[in-house]
């Protein structure tokens, strides 16, 4: 985003669900709540709407075949529906897509080899009718590029976000800047950095600002 045209995102979904009593499981994290505790998910989105959020991120970060098996598509669609139900009229809903593996373990990433995984998710988000997709918390640029390629190829407006990790050690500020330029060149309309501790975030945010691209930032709790 630019200083002249800011967009106010919502905040963490999983963290808030856990704070409200959800017992998050793994590897689905909180995505199963879309099916098992829908009223709880809607209540989080409603609270963010009341706080002024203009964009609502669906609780779909782990609504994936690898994390949820046969329930993944149902959980993904439900997550989008809950974001719309809790969000303010006219608010935008973005689908959340994370890395295939752990977002803080780039050594486990399939890199560009994750494309088929992202193609399936992008197609499901098209069917769910999201306004855009957020490819978020990627510690590897090549895997994030595969996600962006899948979303853009499916005709979805796409935002992309890299993570240097909570302590800022997974990517350098320079790598974040280079990655942002690459992702924008692949069709990402907004480039961000996320899930980095607020106390170490400044160099990464400054690097994004220096690219001249629409950019954003959301920290790790």
C-alpha cells in the first residue's frame, strides 16, 4: 500500500480463535473450526469489522488437502462464507494460502514444485467467489512465485507476502526487496512482509517501501 492509499487489514484469525477457547489441532491448525465451530469464526470476523477492518482474511491458511484430507474443500468454502458473514457490508474477502509445508522451515519447501498444490487451491477459491487471494507467510521466494502463478493463472487478483520469520533470520531485507519485485512482475498487485517480530521488522518494511511498489506489513503476535 502507499501512504496516500492505505488499506486496513484485519488481524490474526488463528490467534483470536485460540484466545476464544478453540483447541487448535495440527496439521490443520484452526481450519477445522470452519466446519466444527462456525459461530466462533464468524464472531472473530465481526469483531475485526467493528474495529474498522476493510479486508477480511478467510480462515483458510491450512484448509488444504495435506492438512485436512477430504474435508479441505468444504473447510475452504466455509471459511470464505464465514468471512463474508462476519465482515462489514462492502468489505473485501481474501482467501489465505500458505506454504505447502511449515512456514518457518524453508528447507522443507517444495519450491516451484508446489505448483499443482496451489493450482487446486486457486480453483477452489475461484468457485468460492473471493475478491482476491493472499499468498502469505512464505519463507522461500520460488514457492511464493508458484502460488502467485497459480492464482494469476486462475484469474484471481493476488497479493503476496514473504516472511523472514519471527526473528528475521530466514530472509534478508535485500532478499525481501528482490522477491517483491519478482512477485510483482509475476502479477502480484500488492507485496508484503508478515510474521516477523515487530522489533526487527523495520529494515524489511523500509526495503519494501524503497521498491516503489504497493506494499504492506503485518507482524507476528
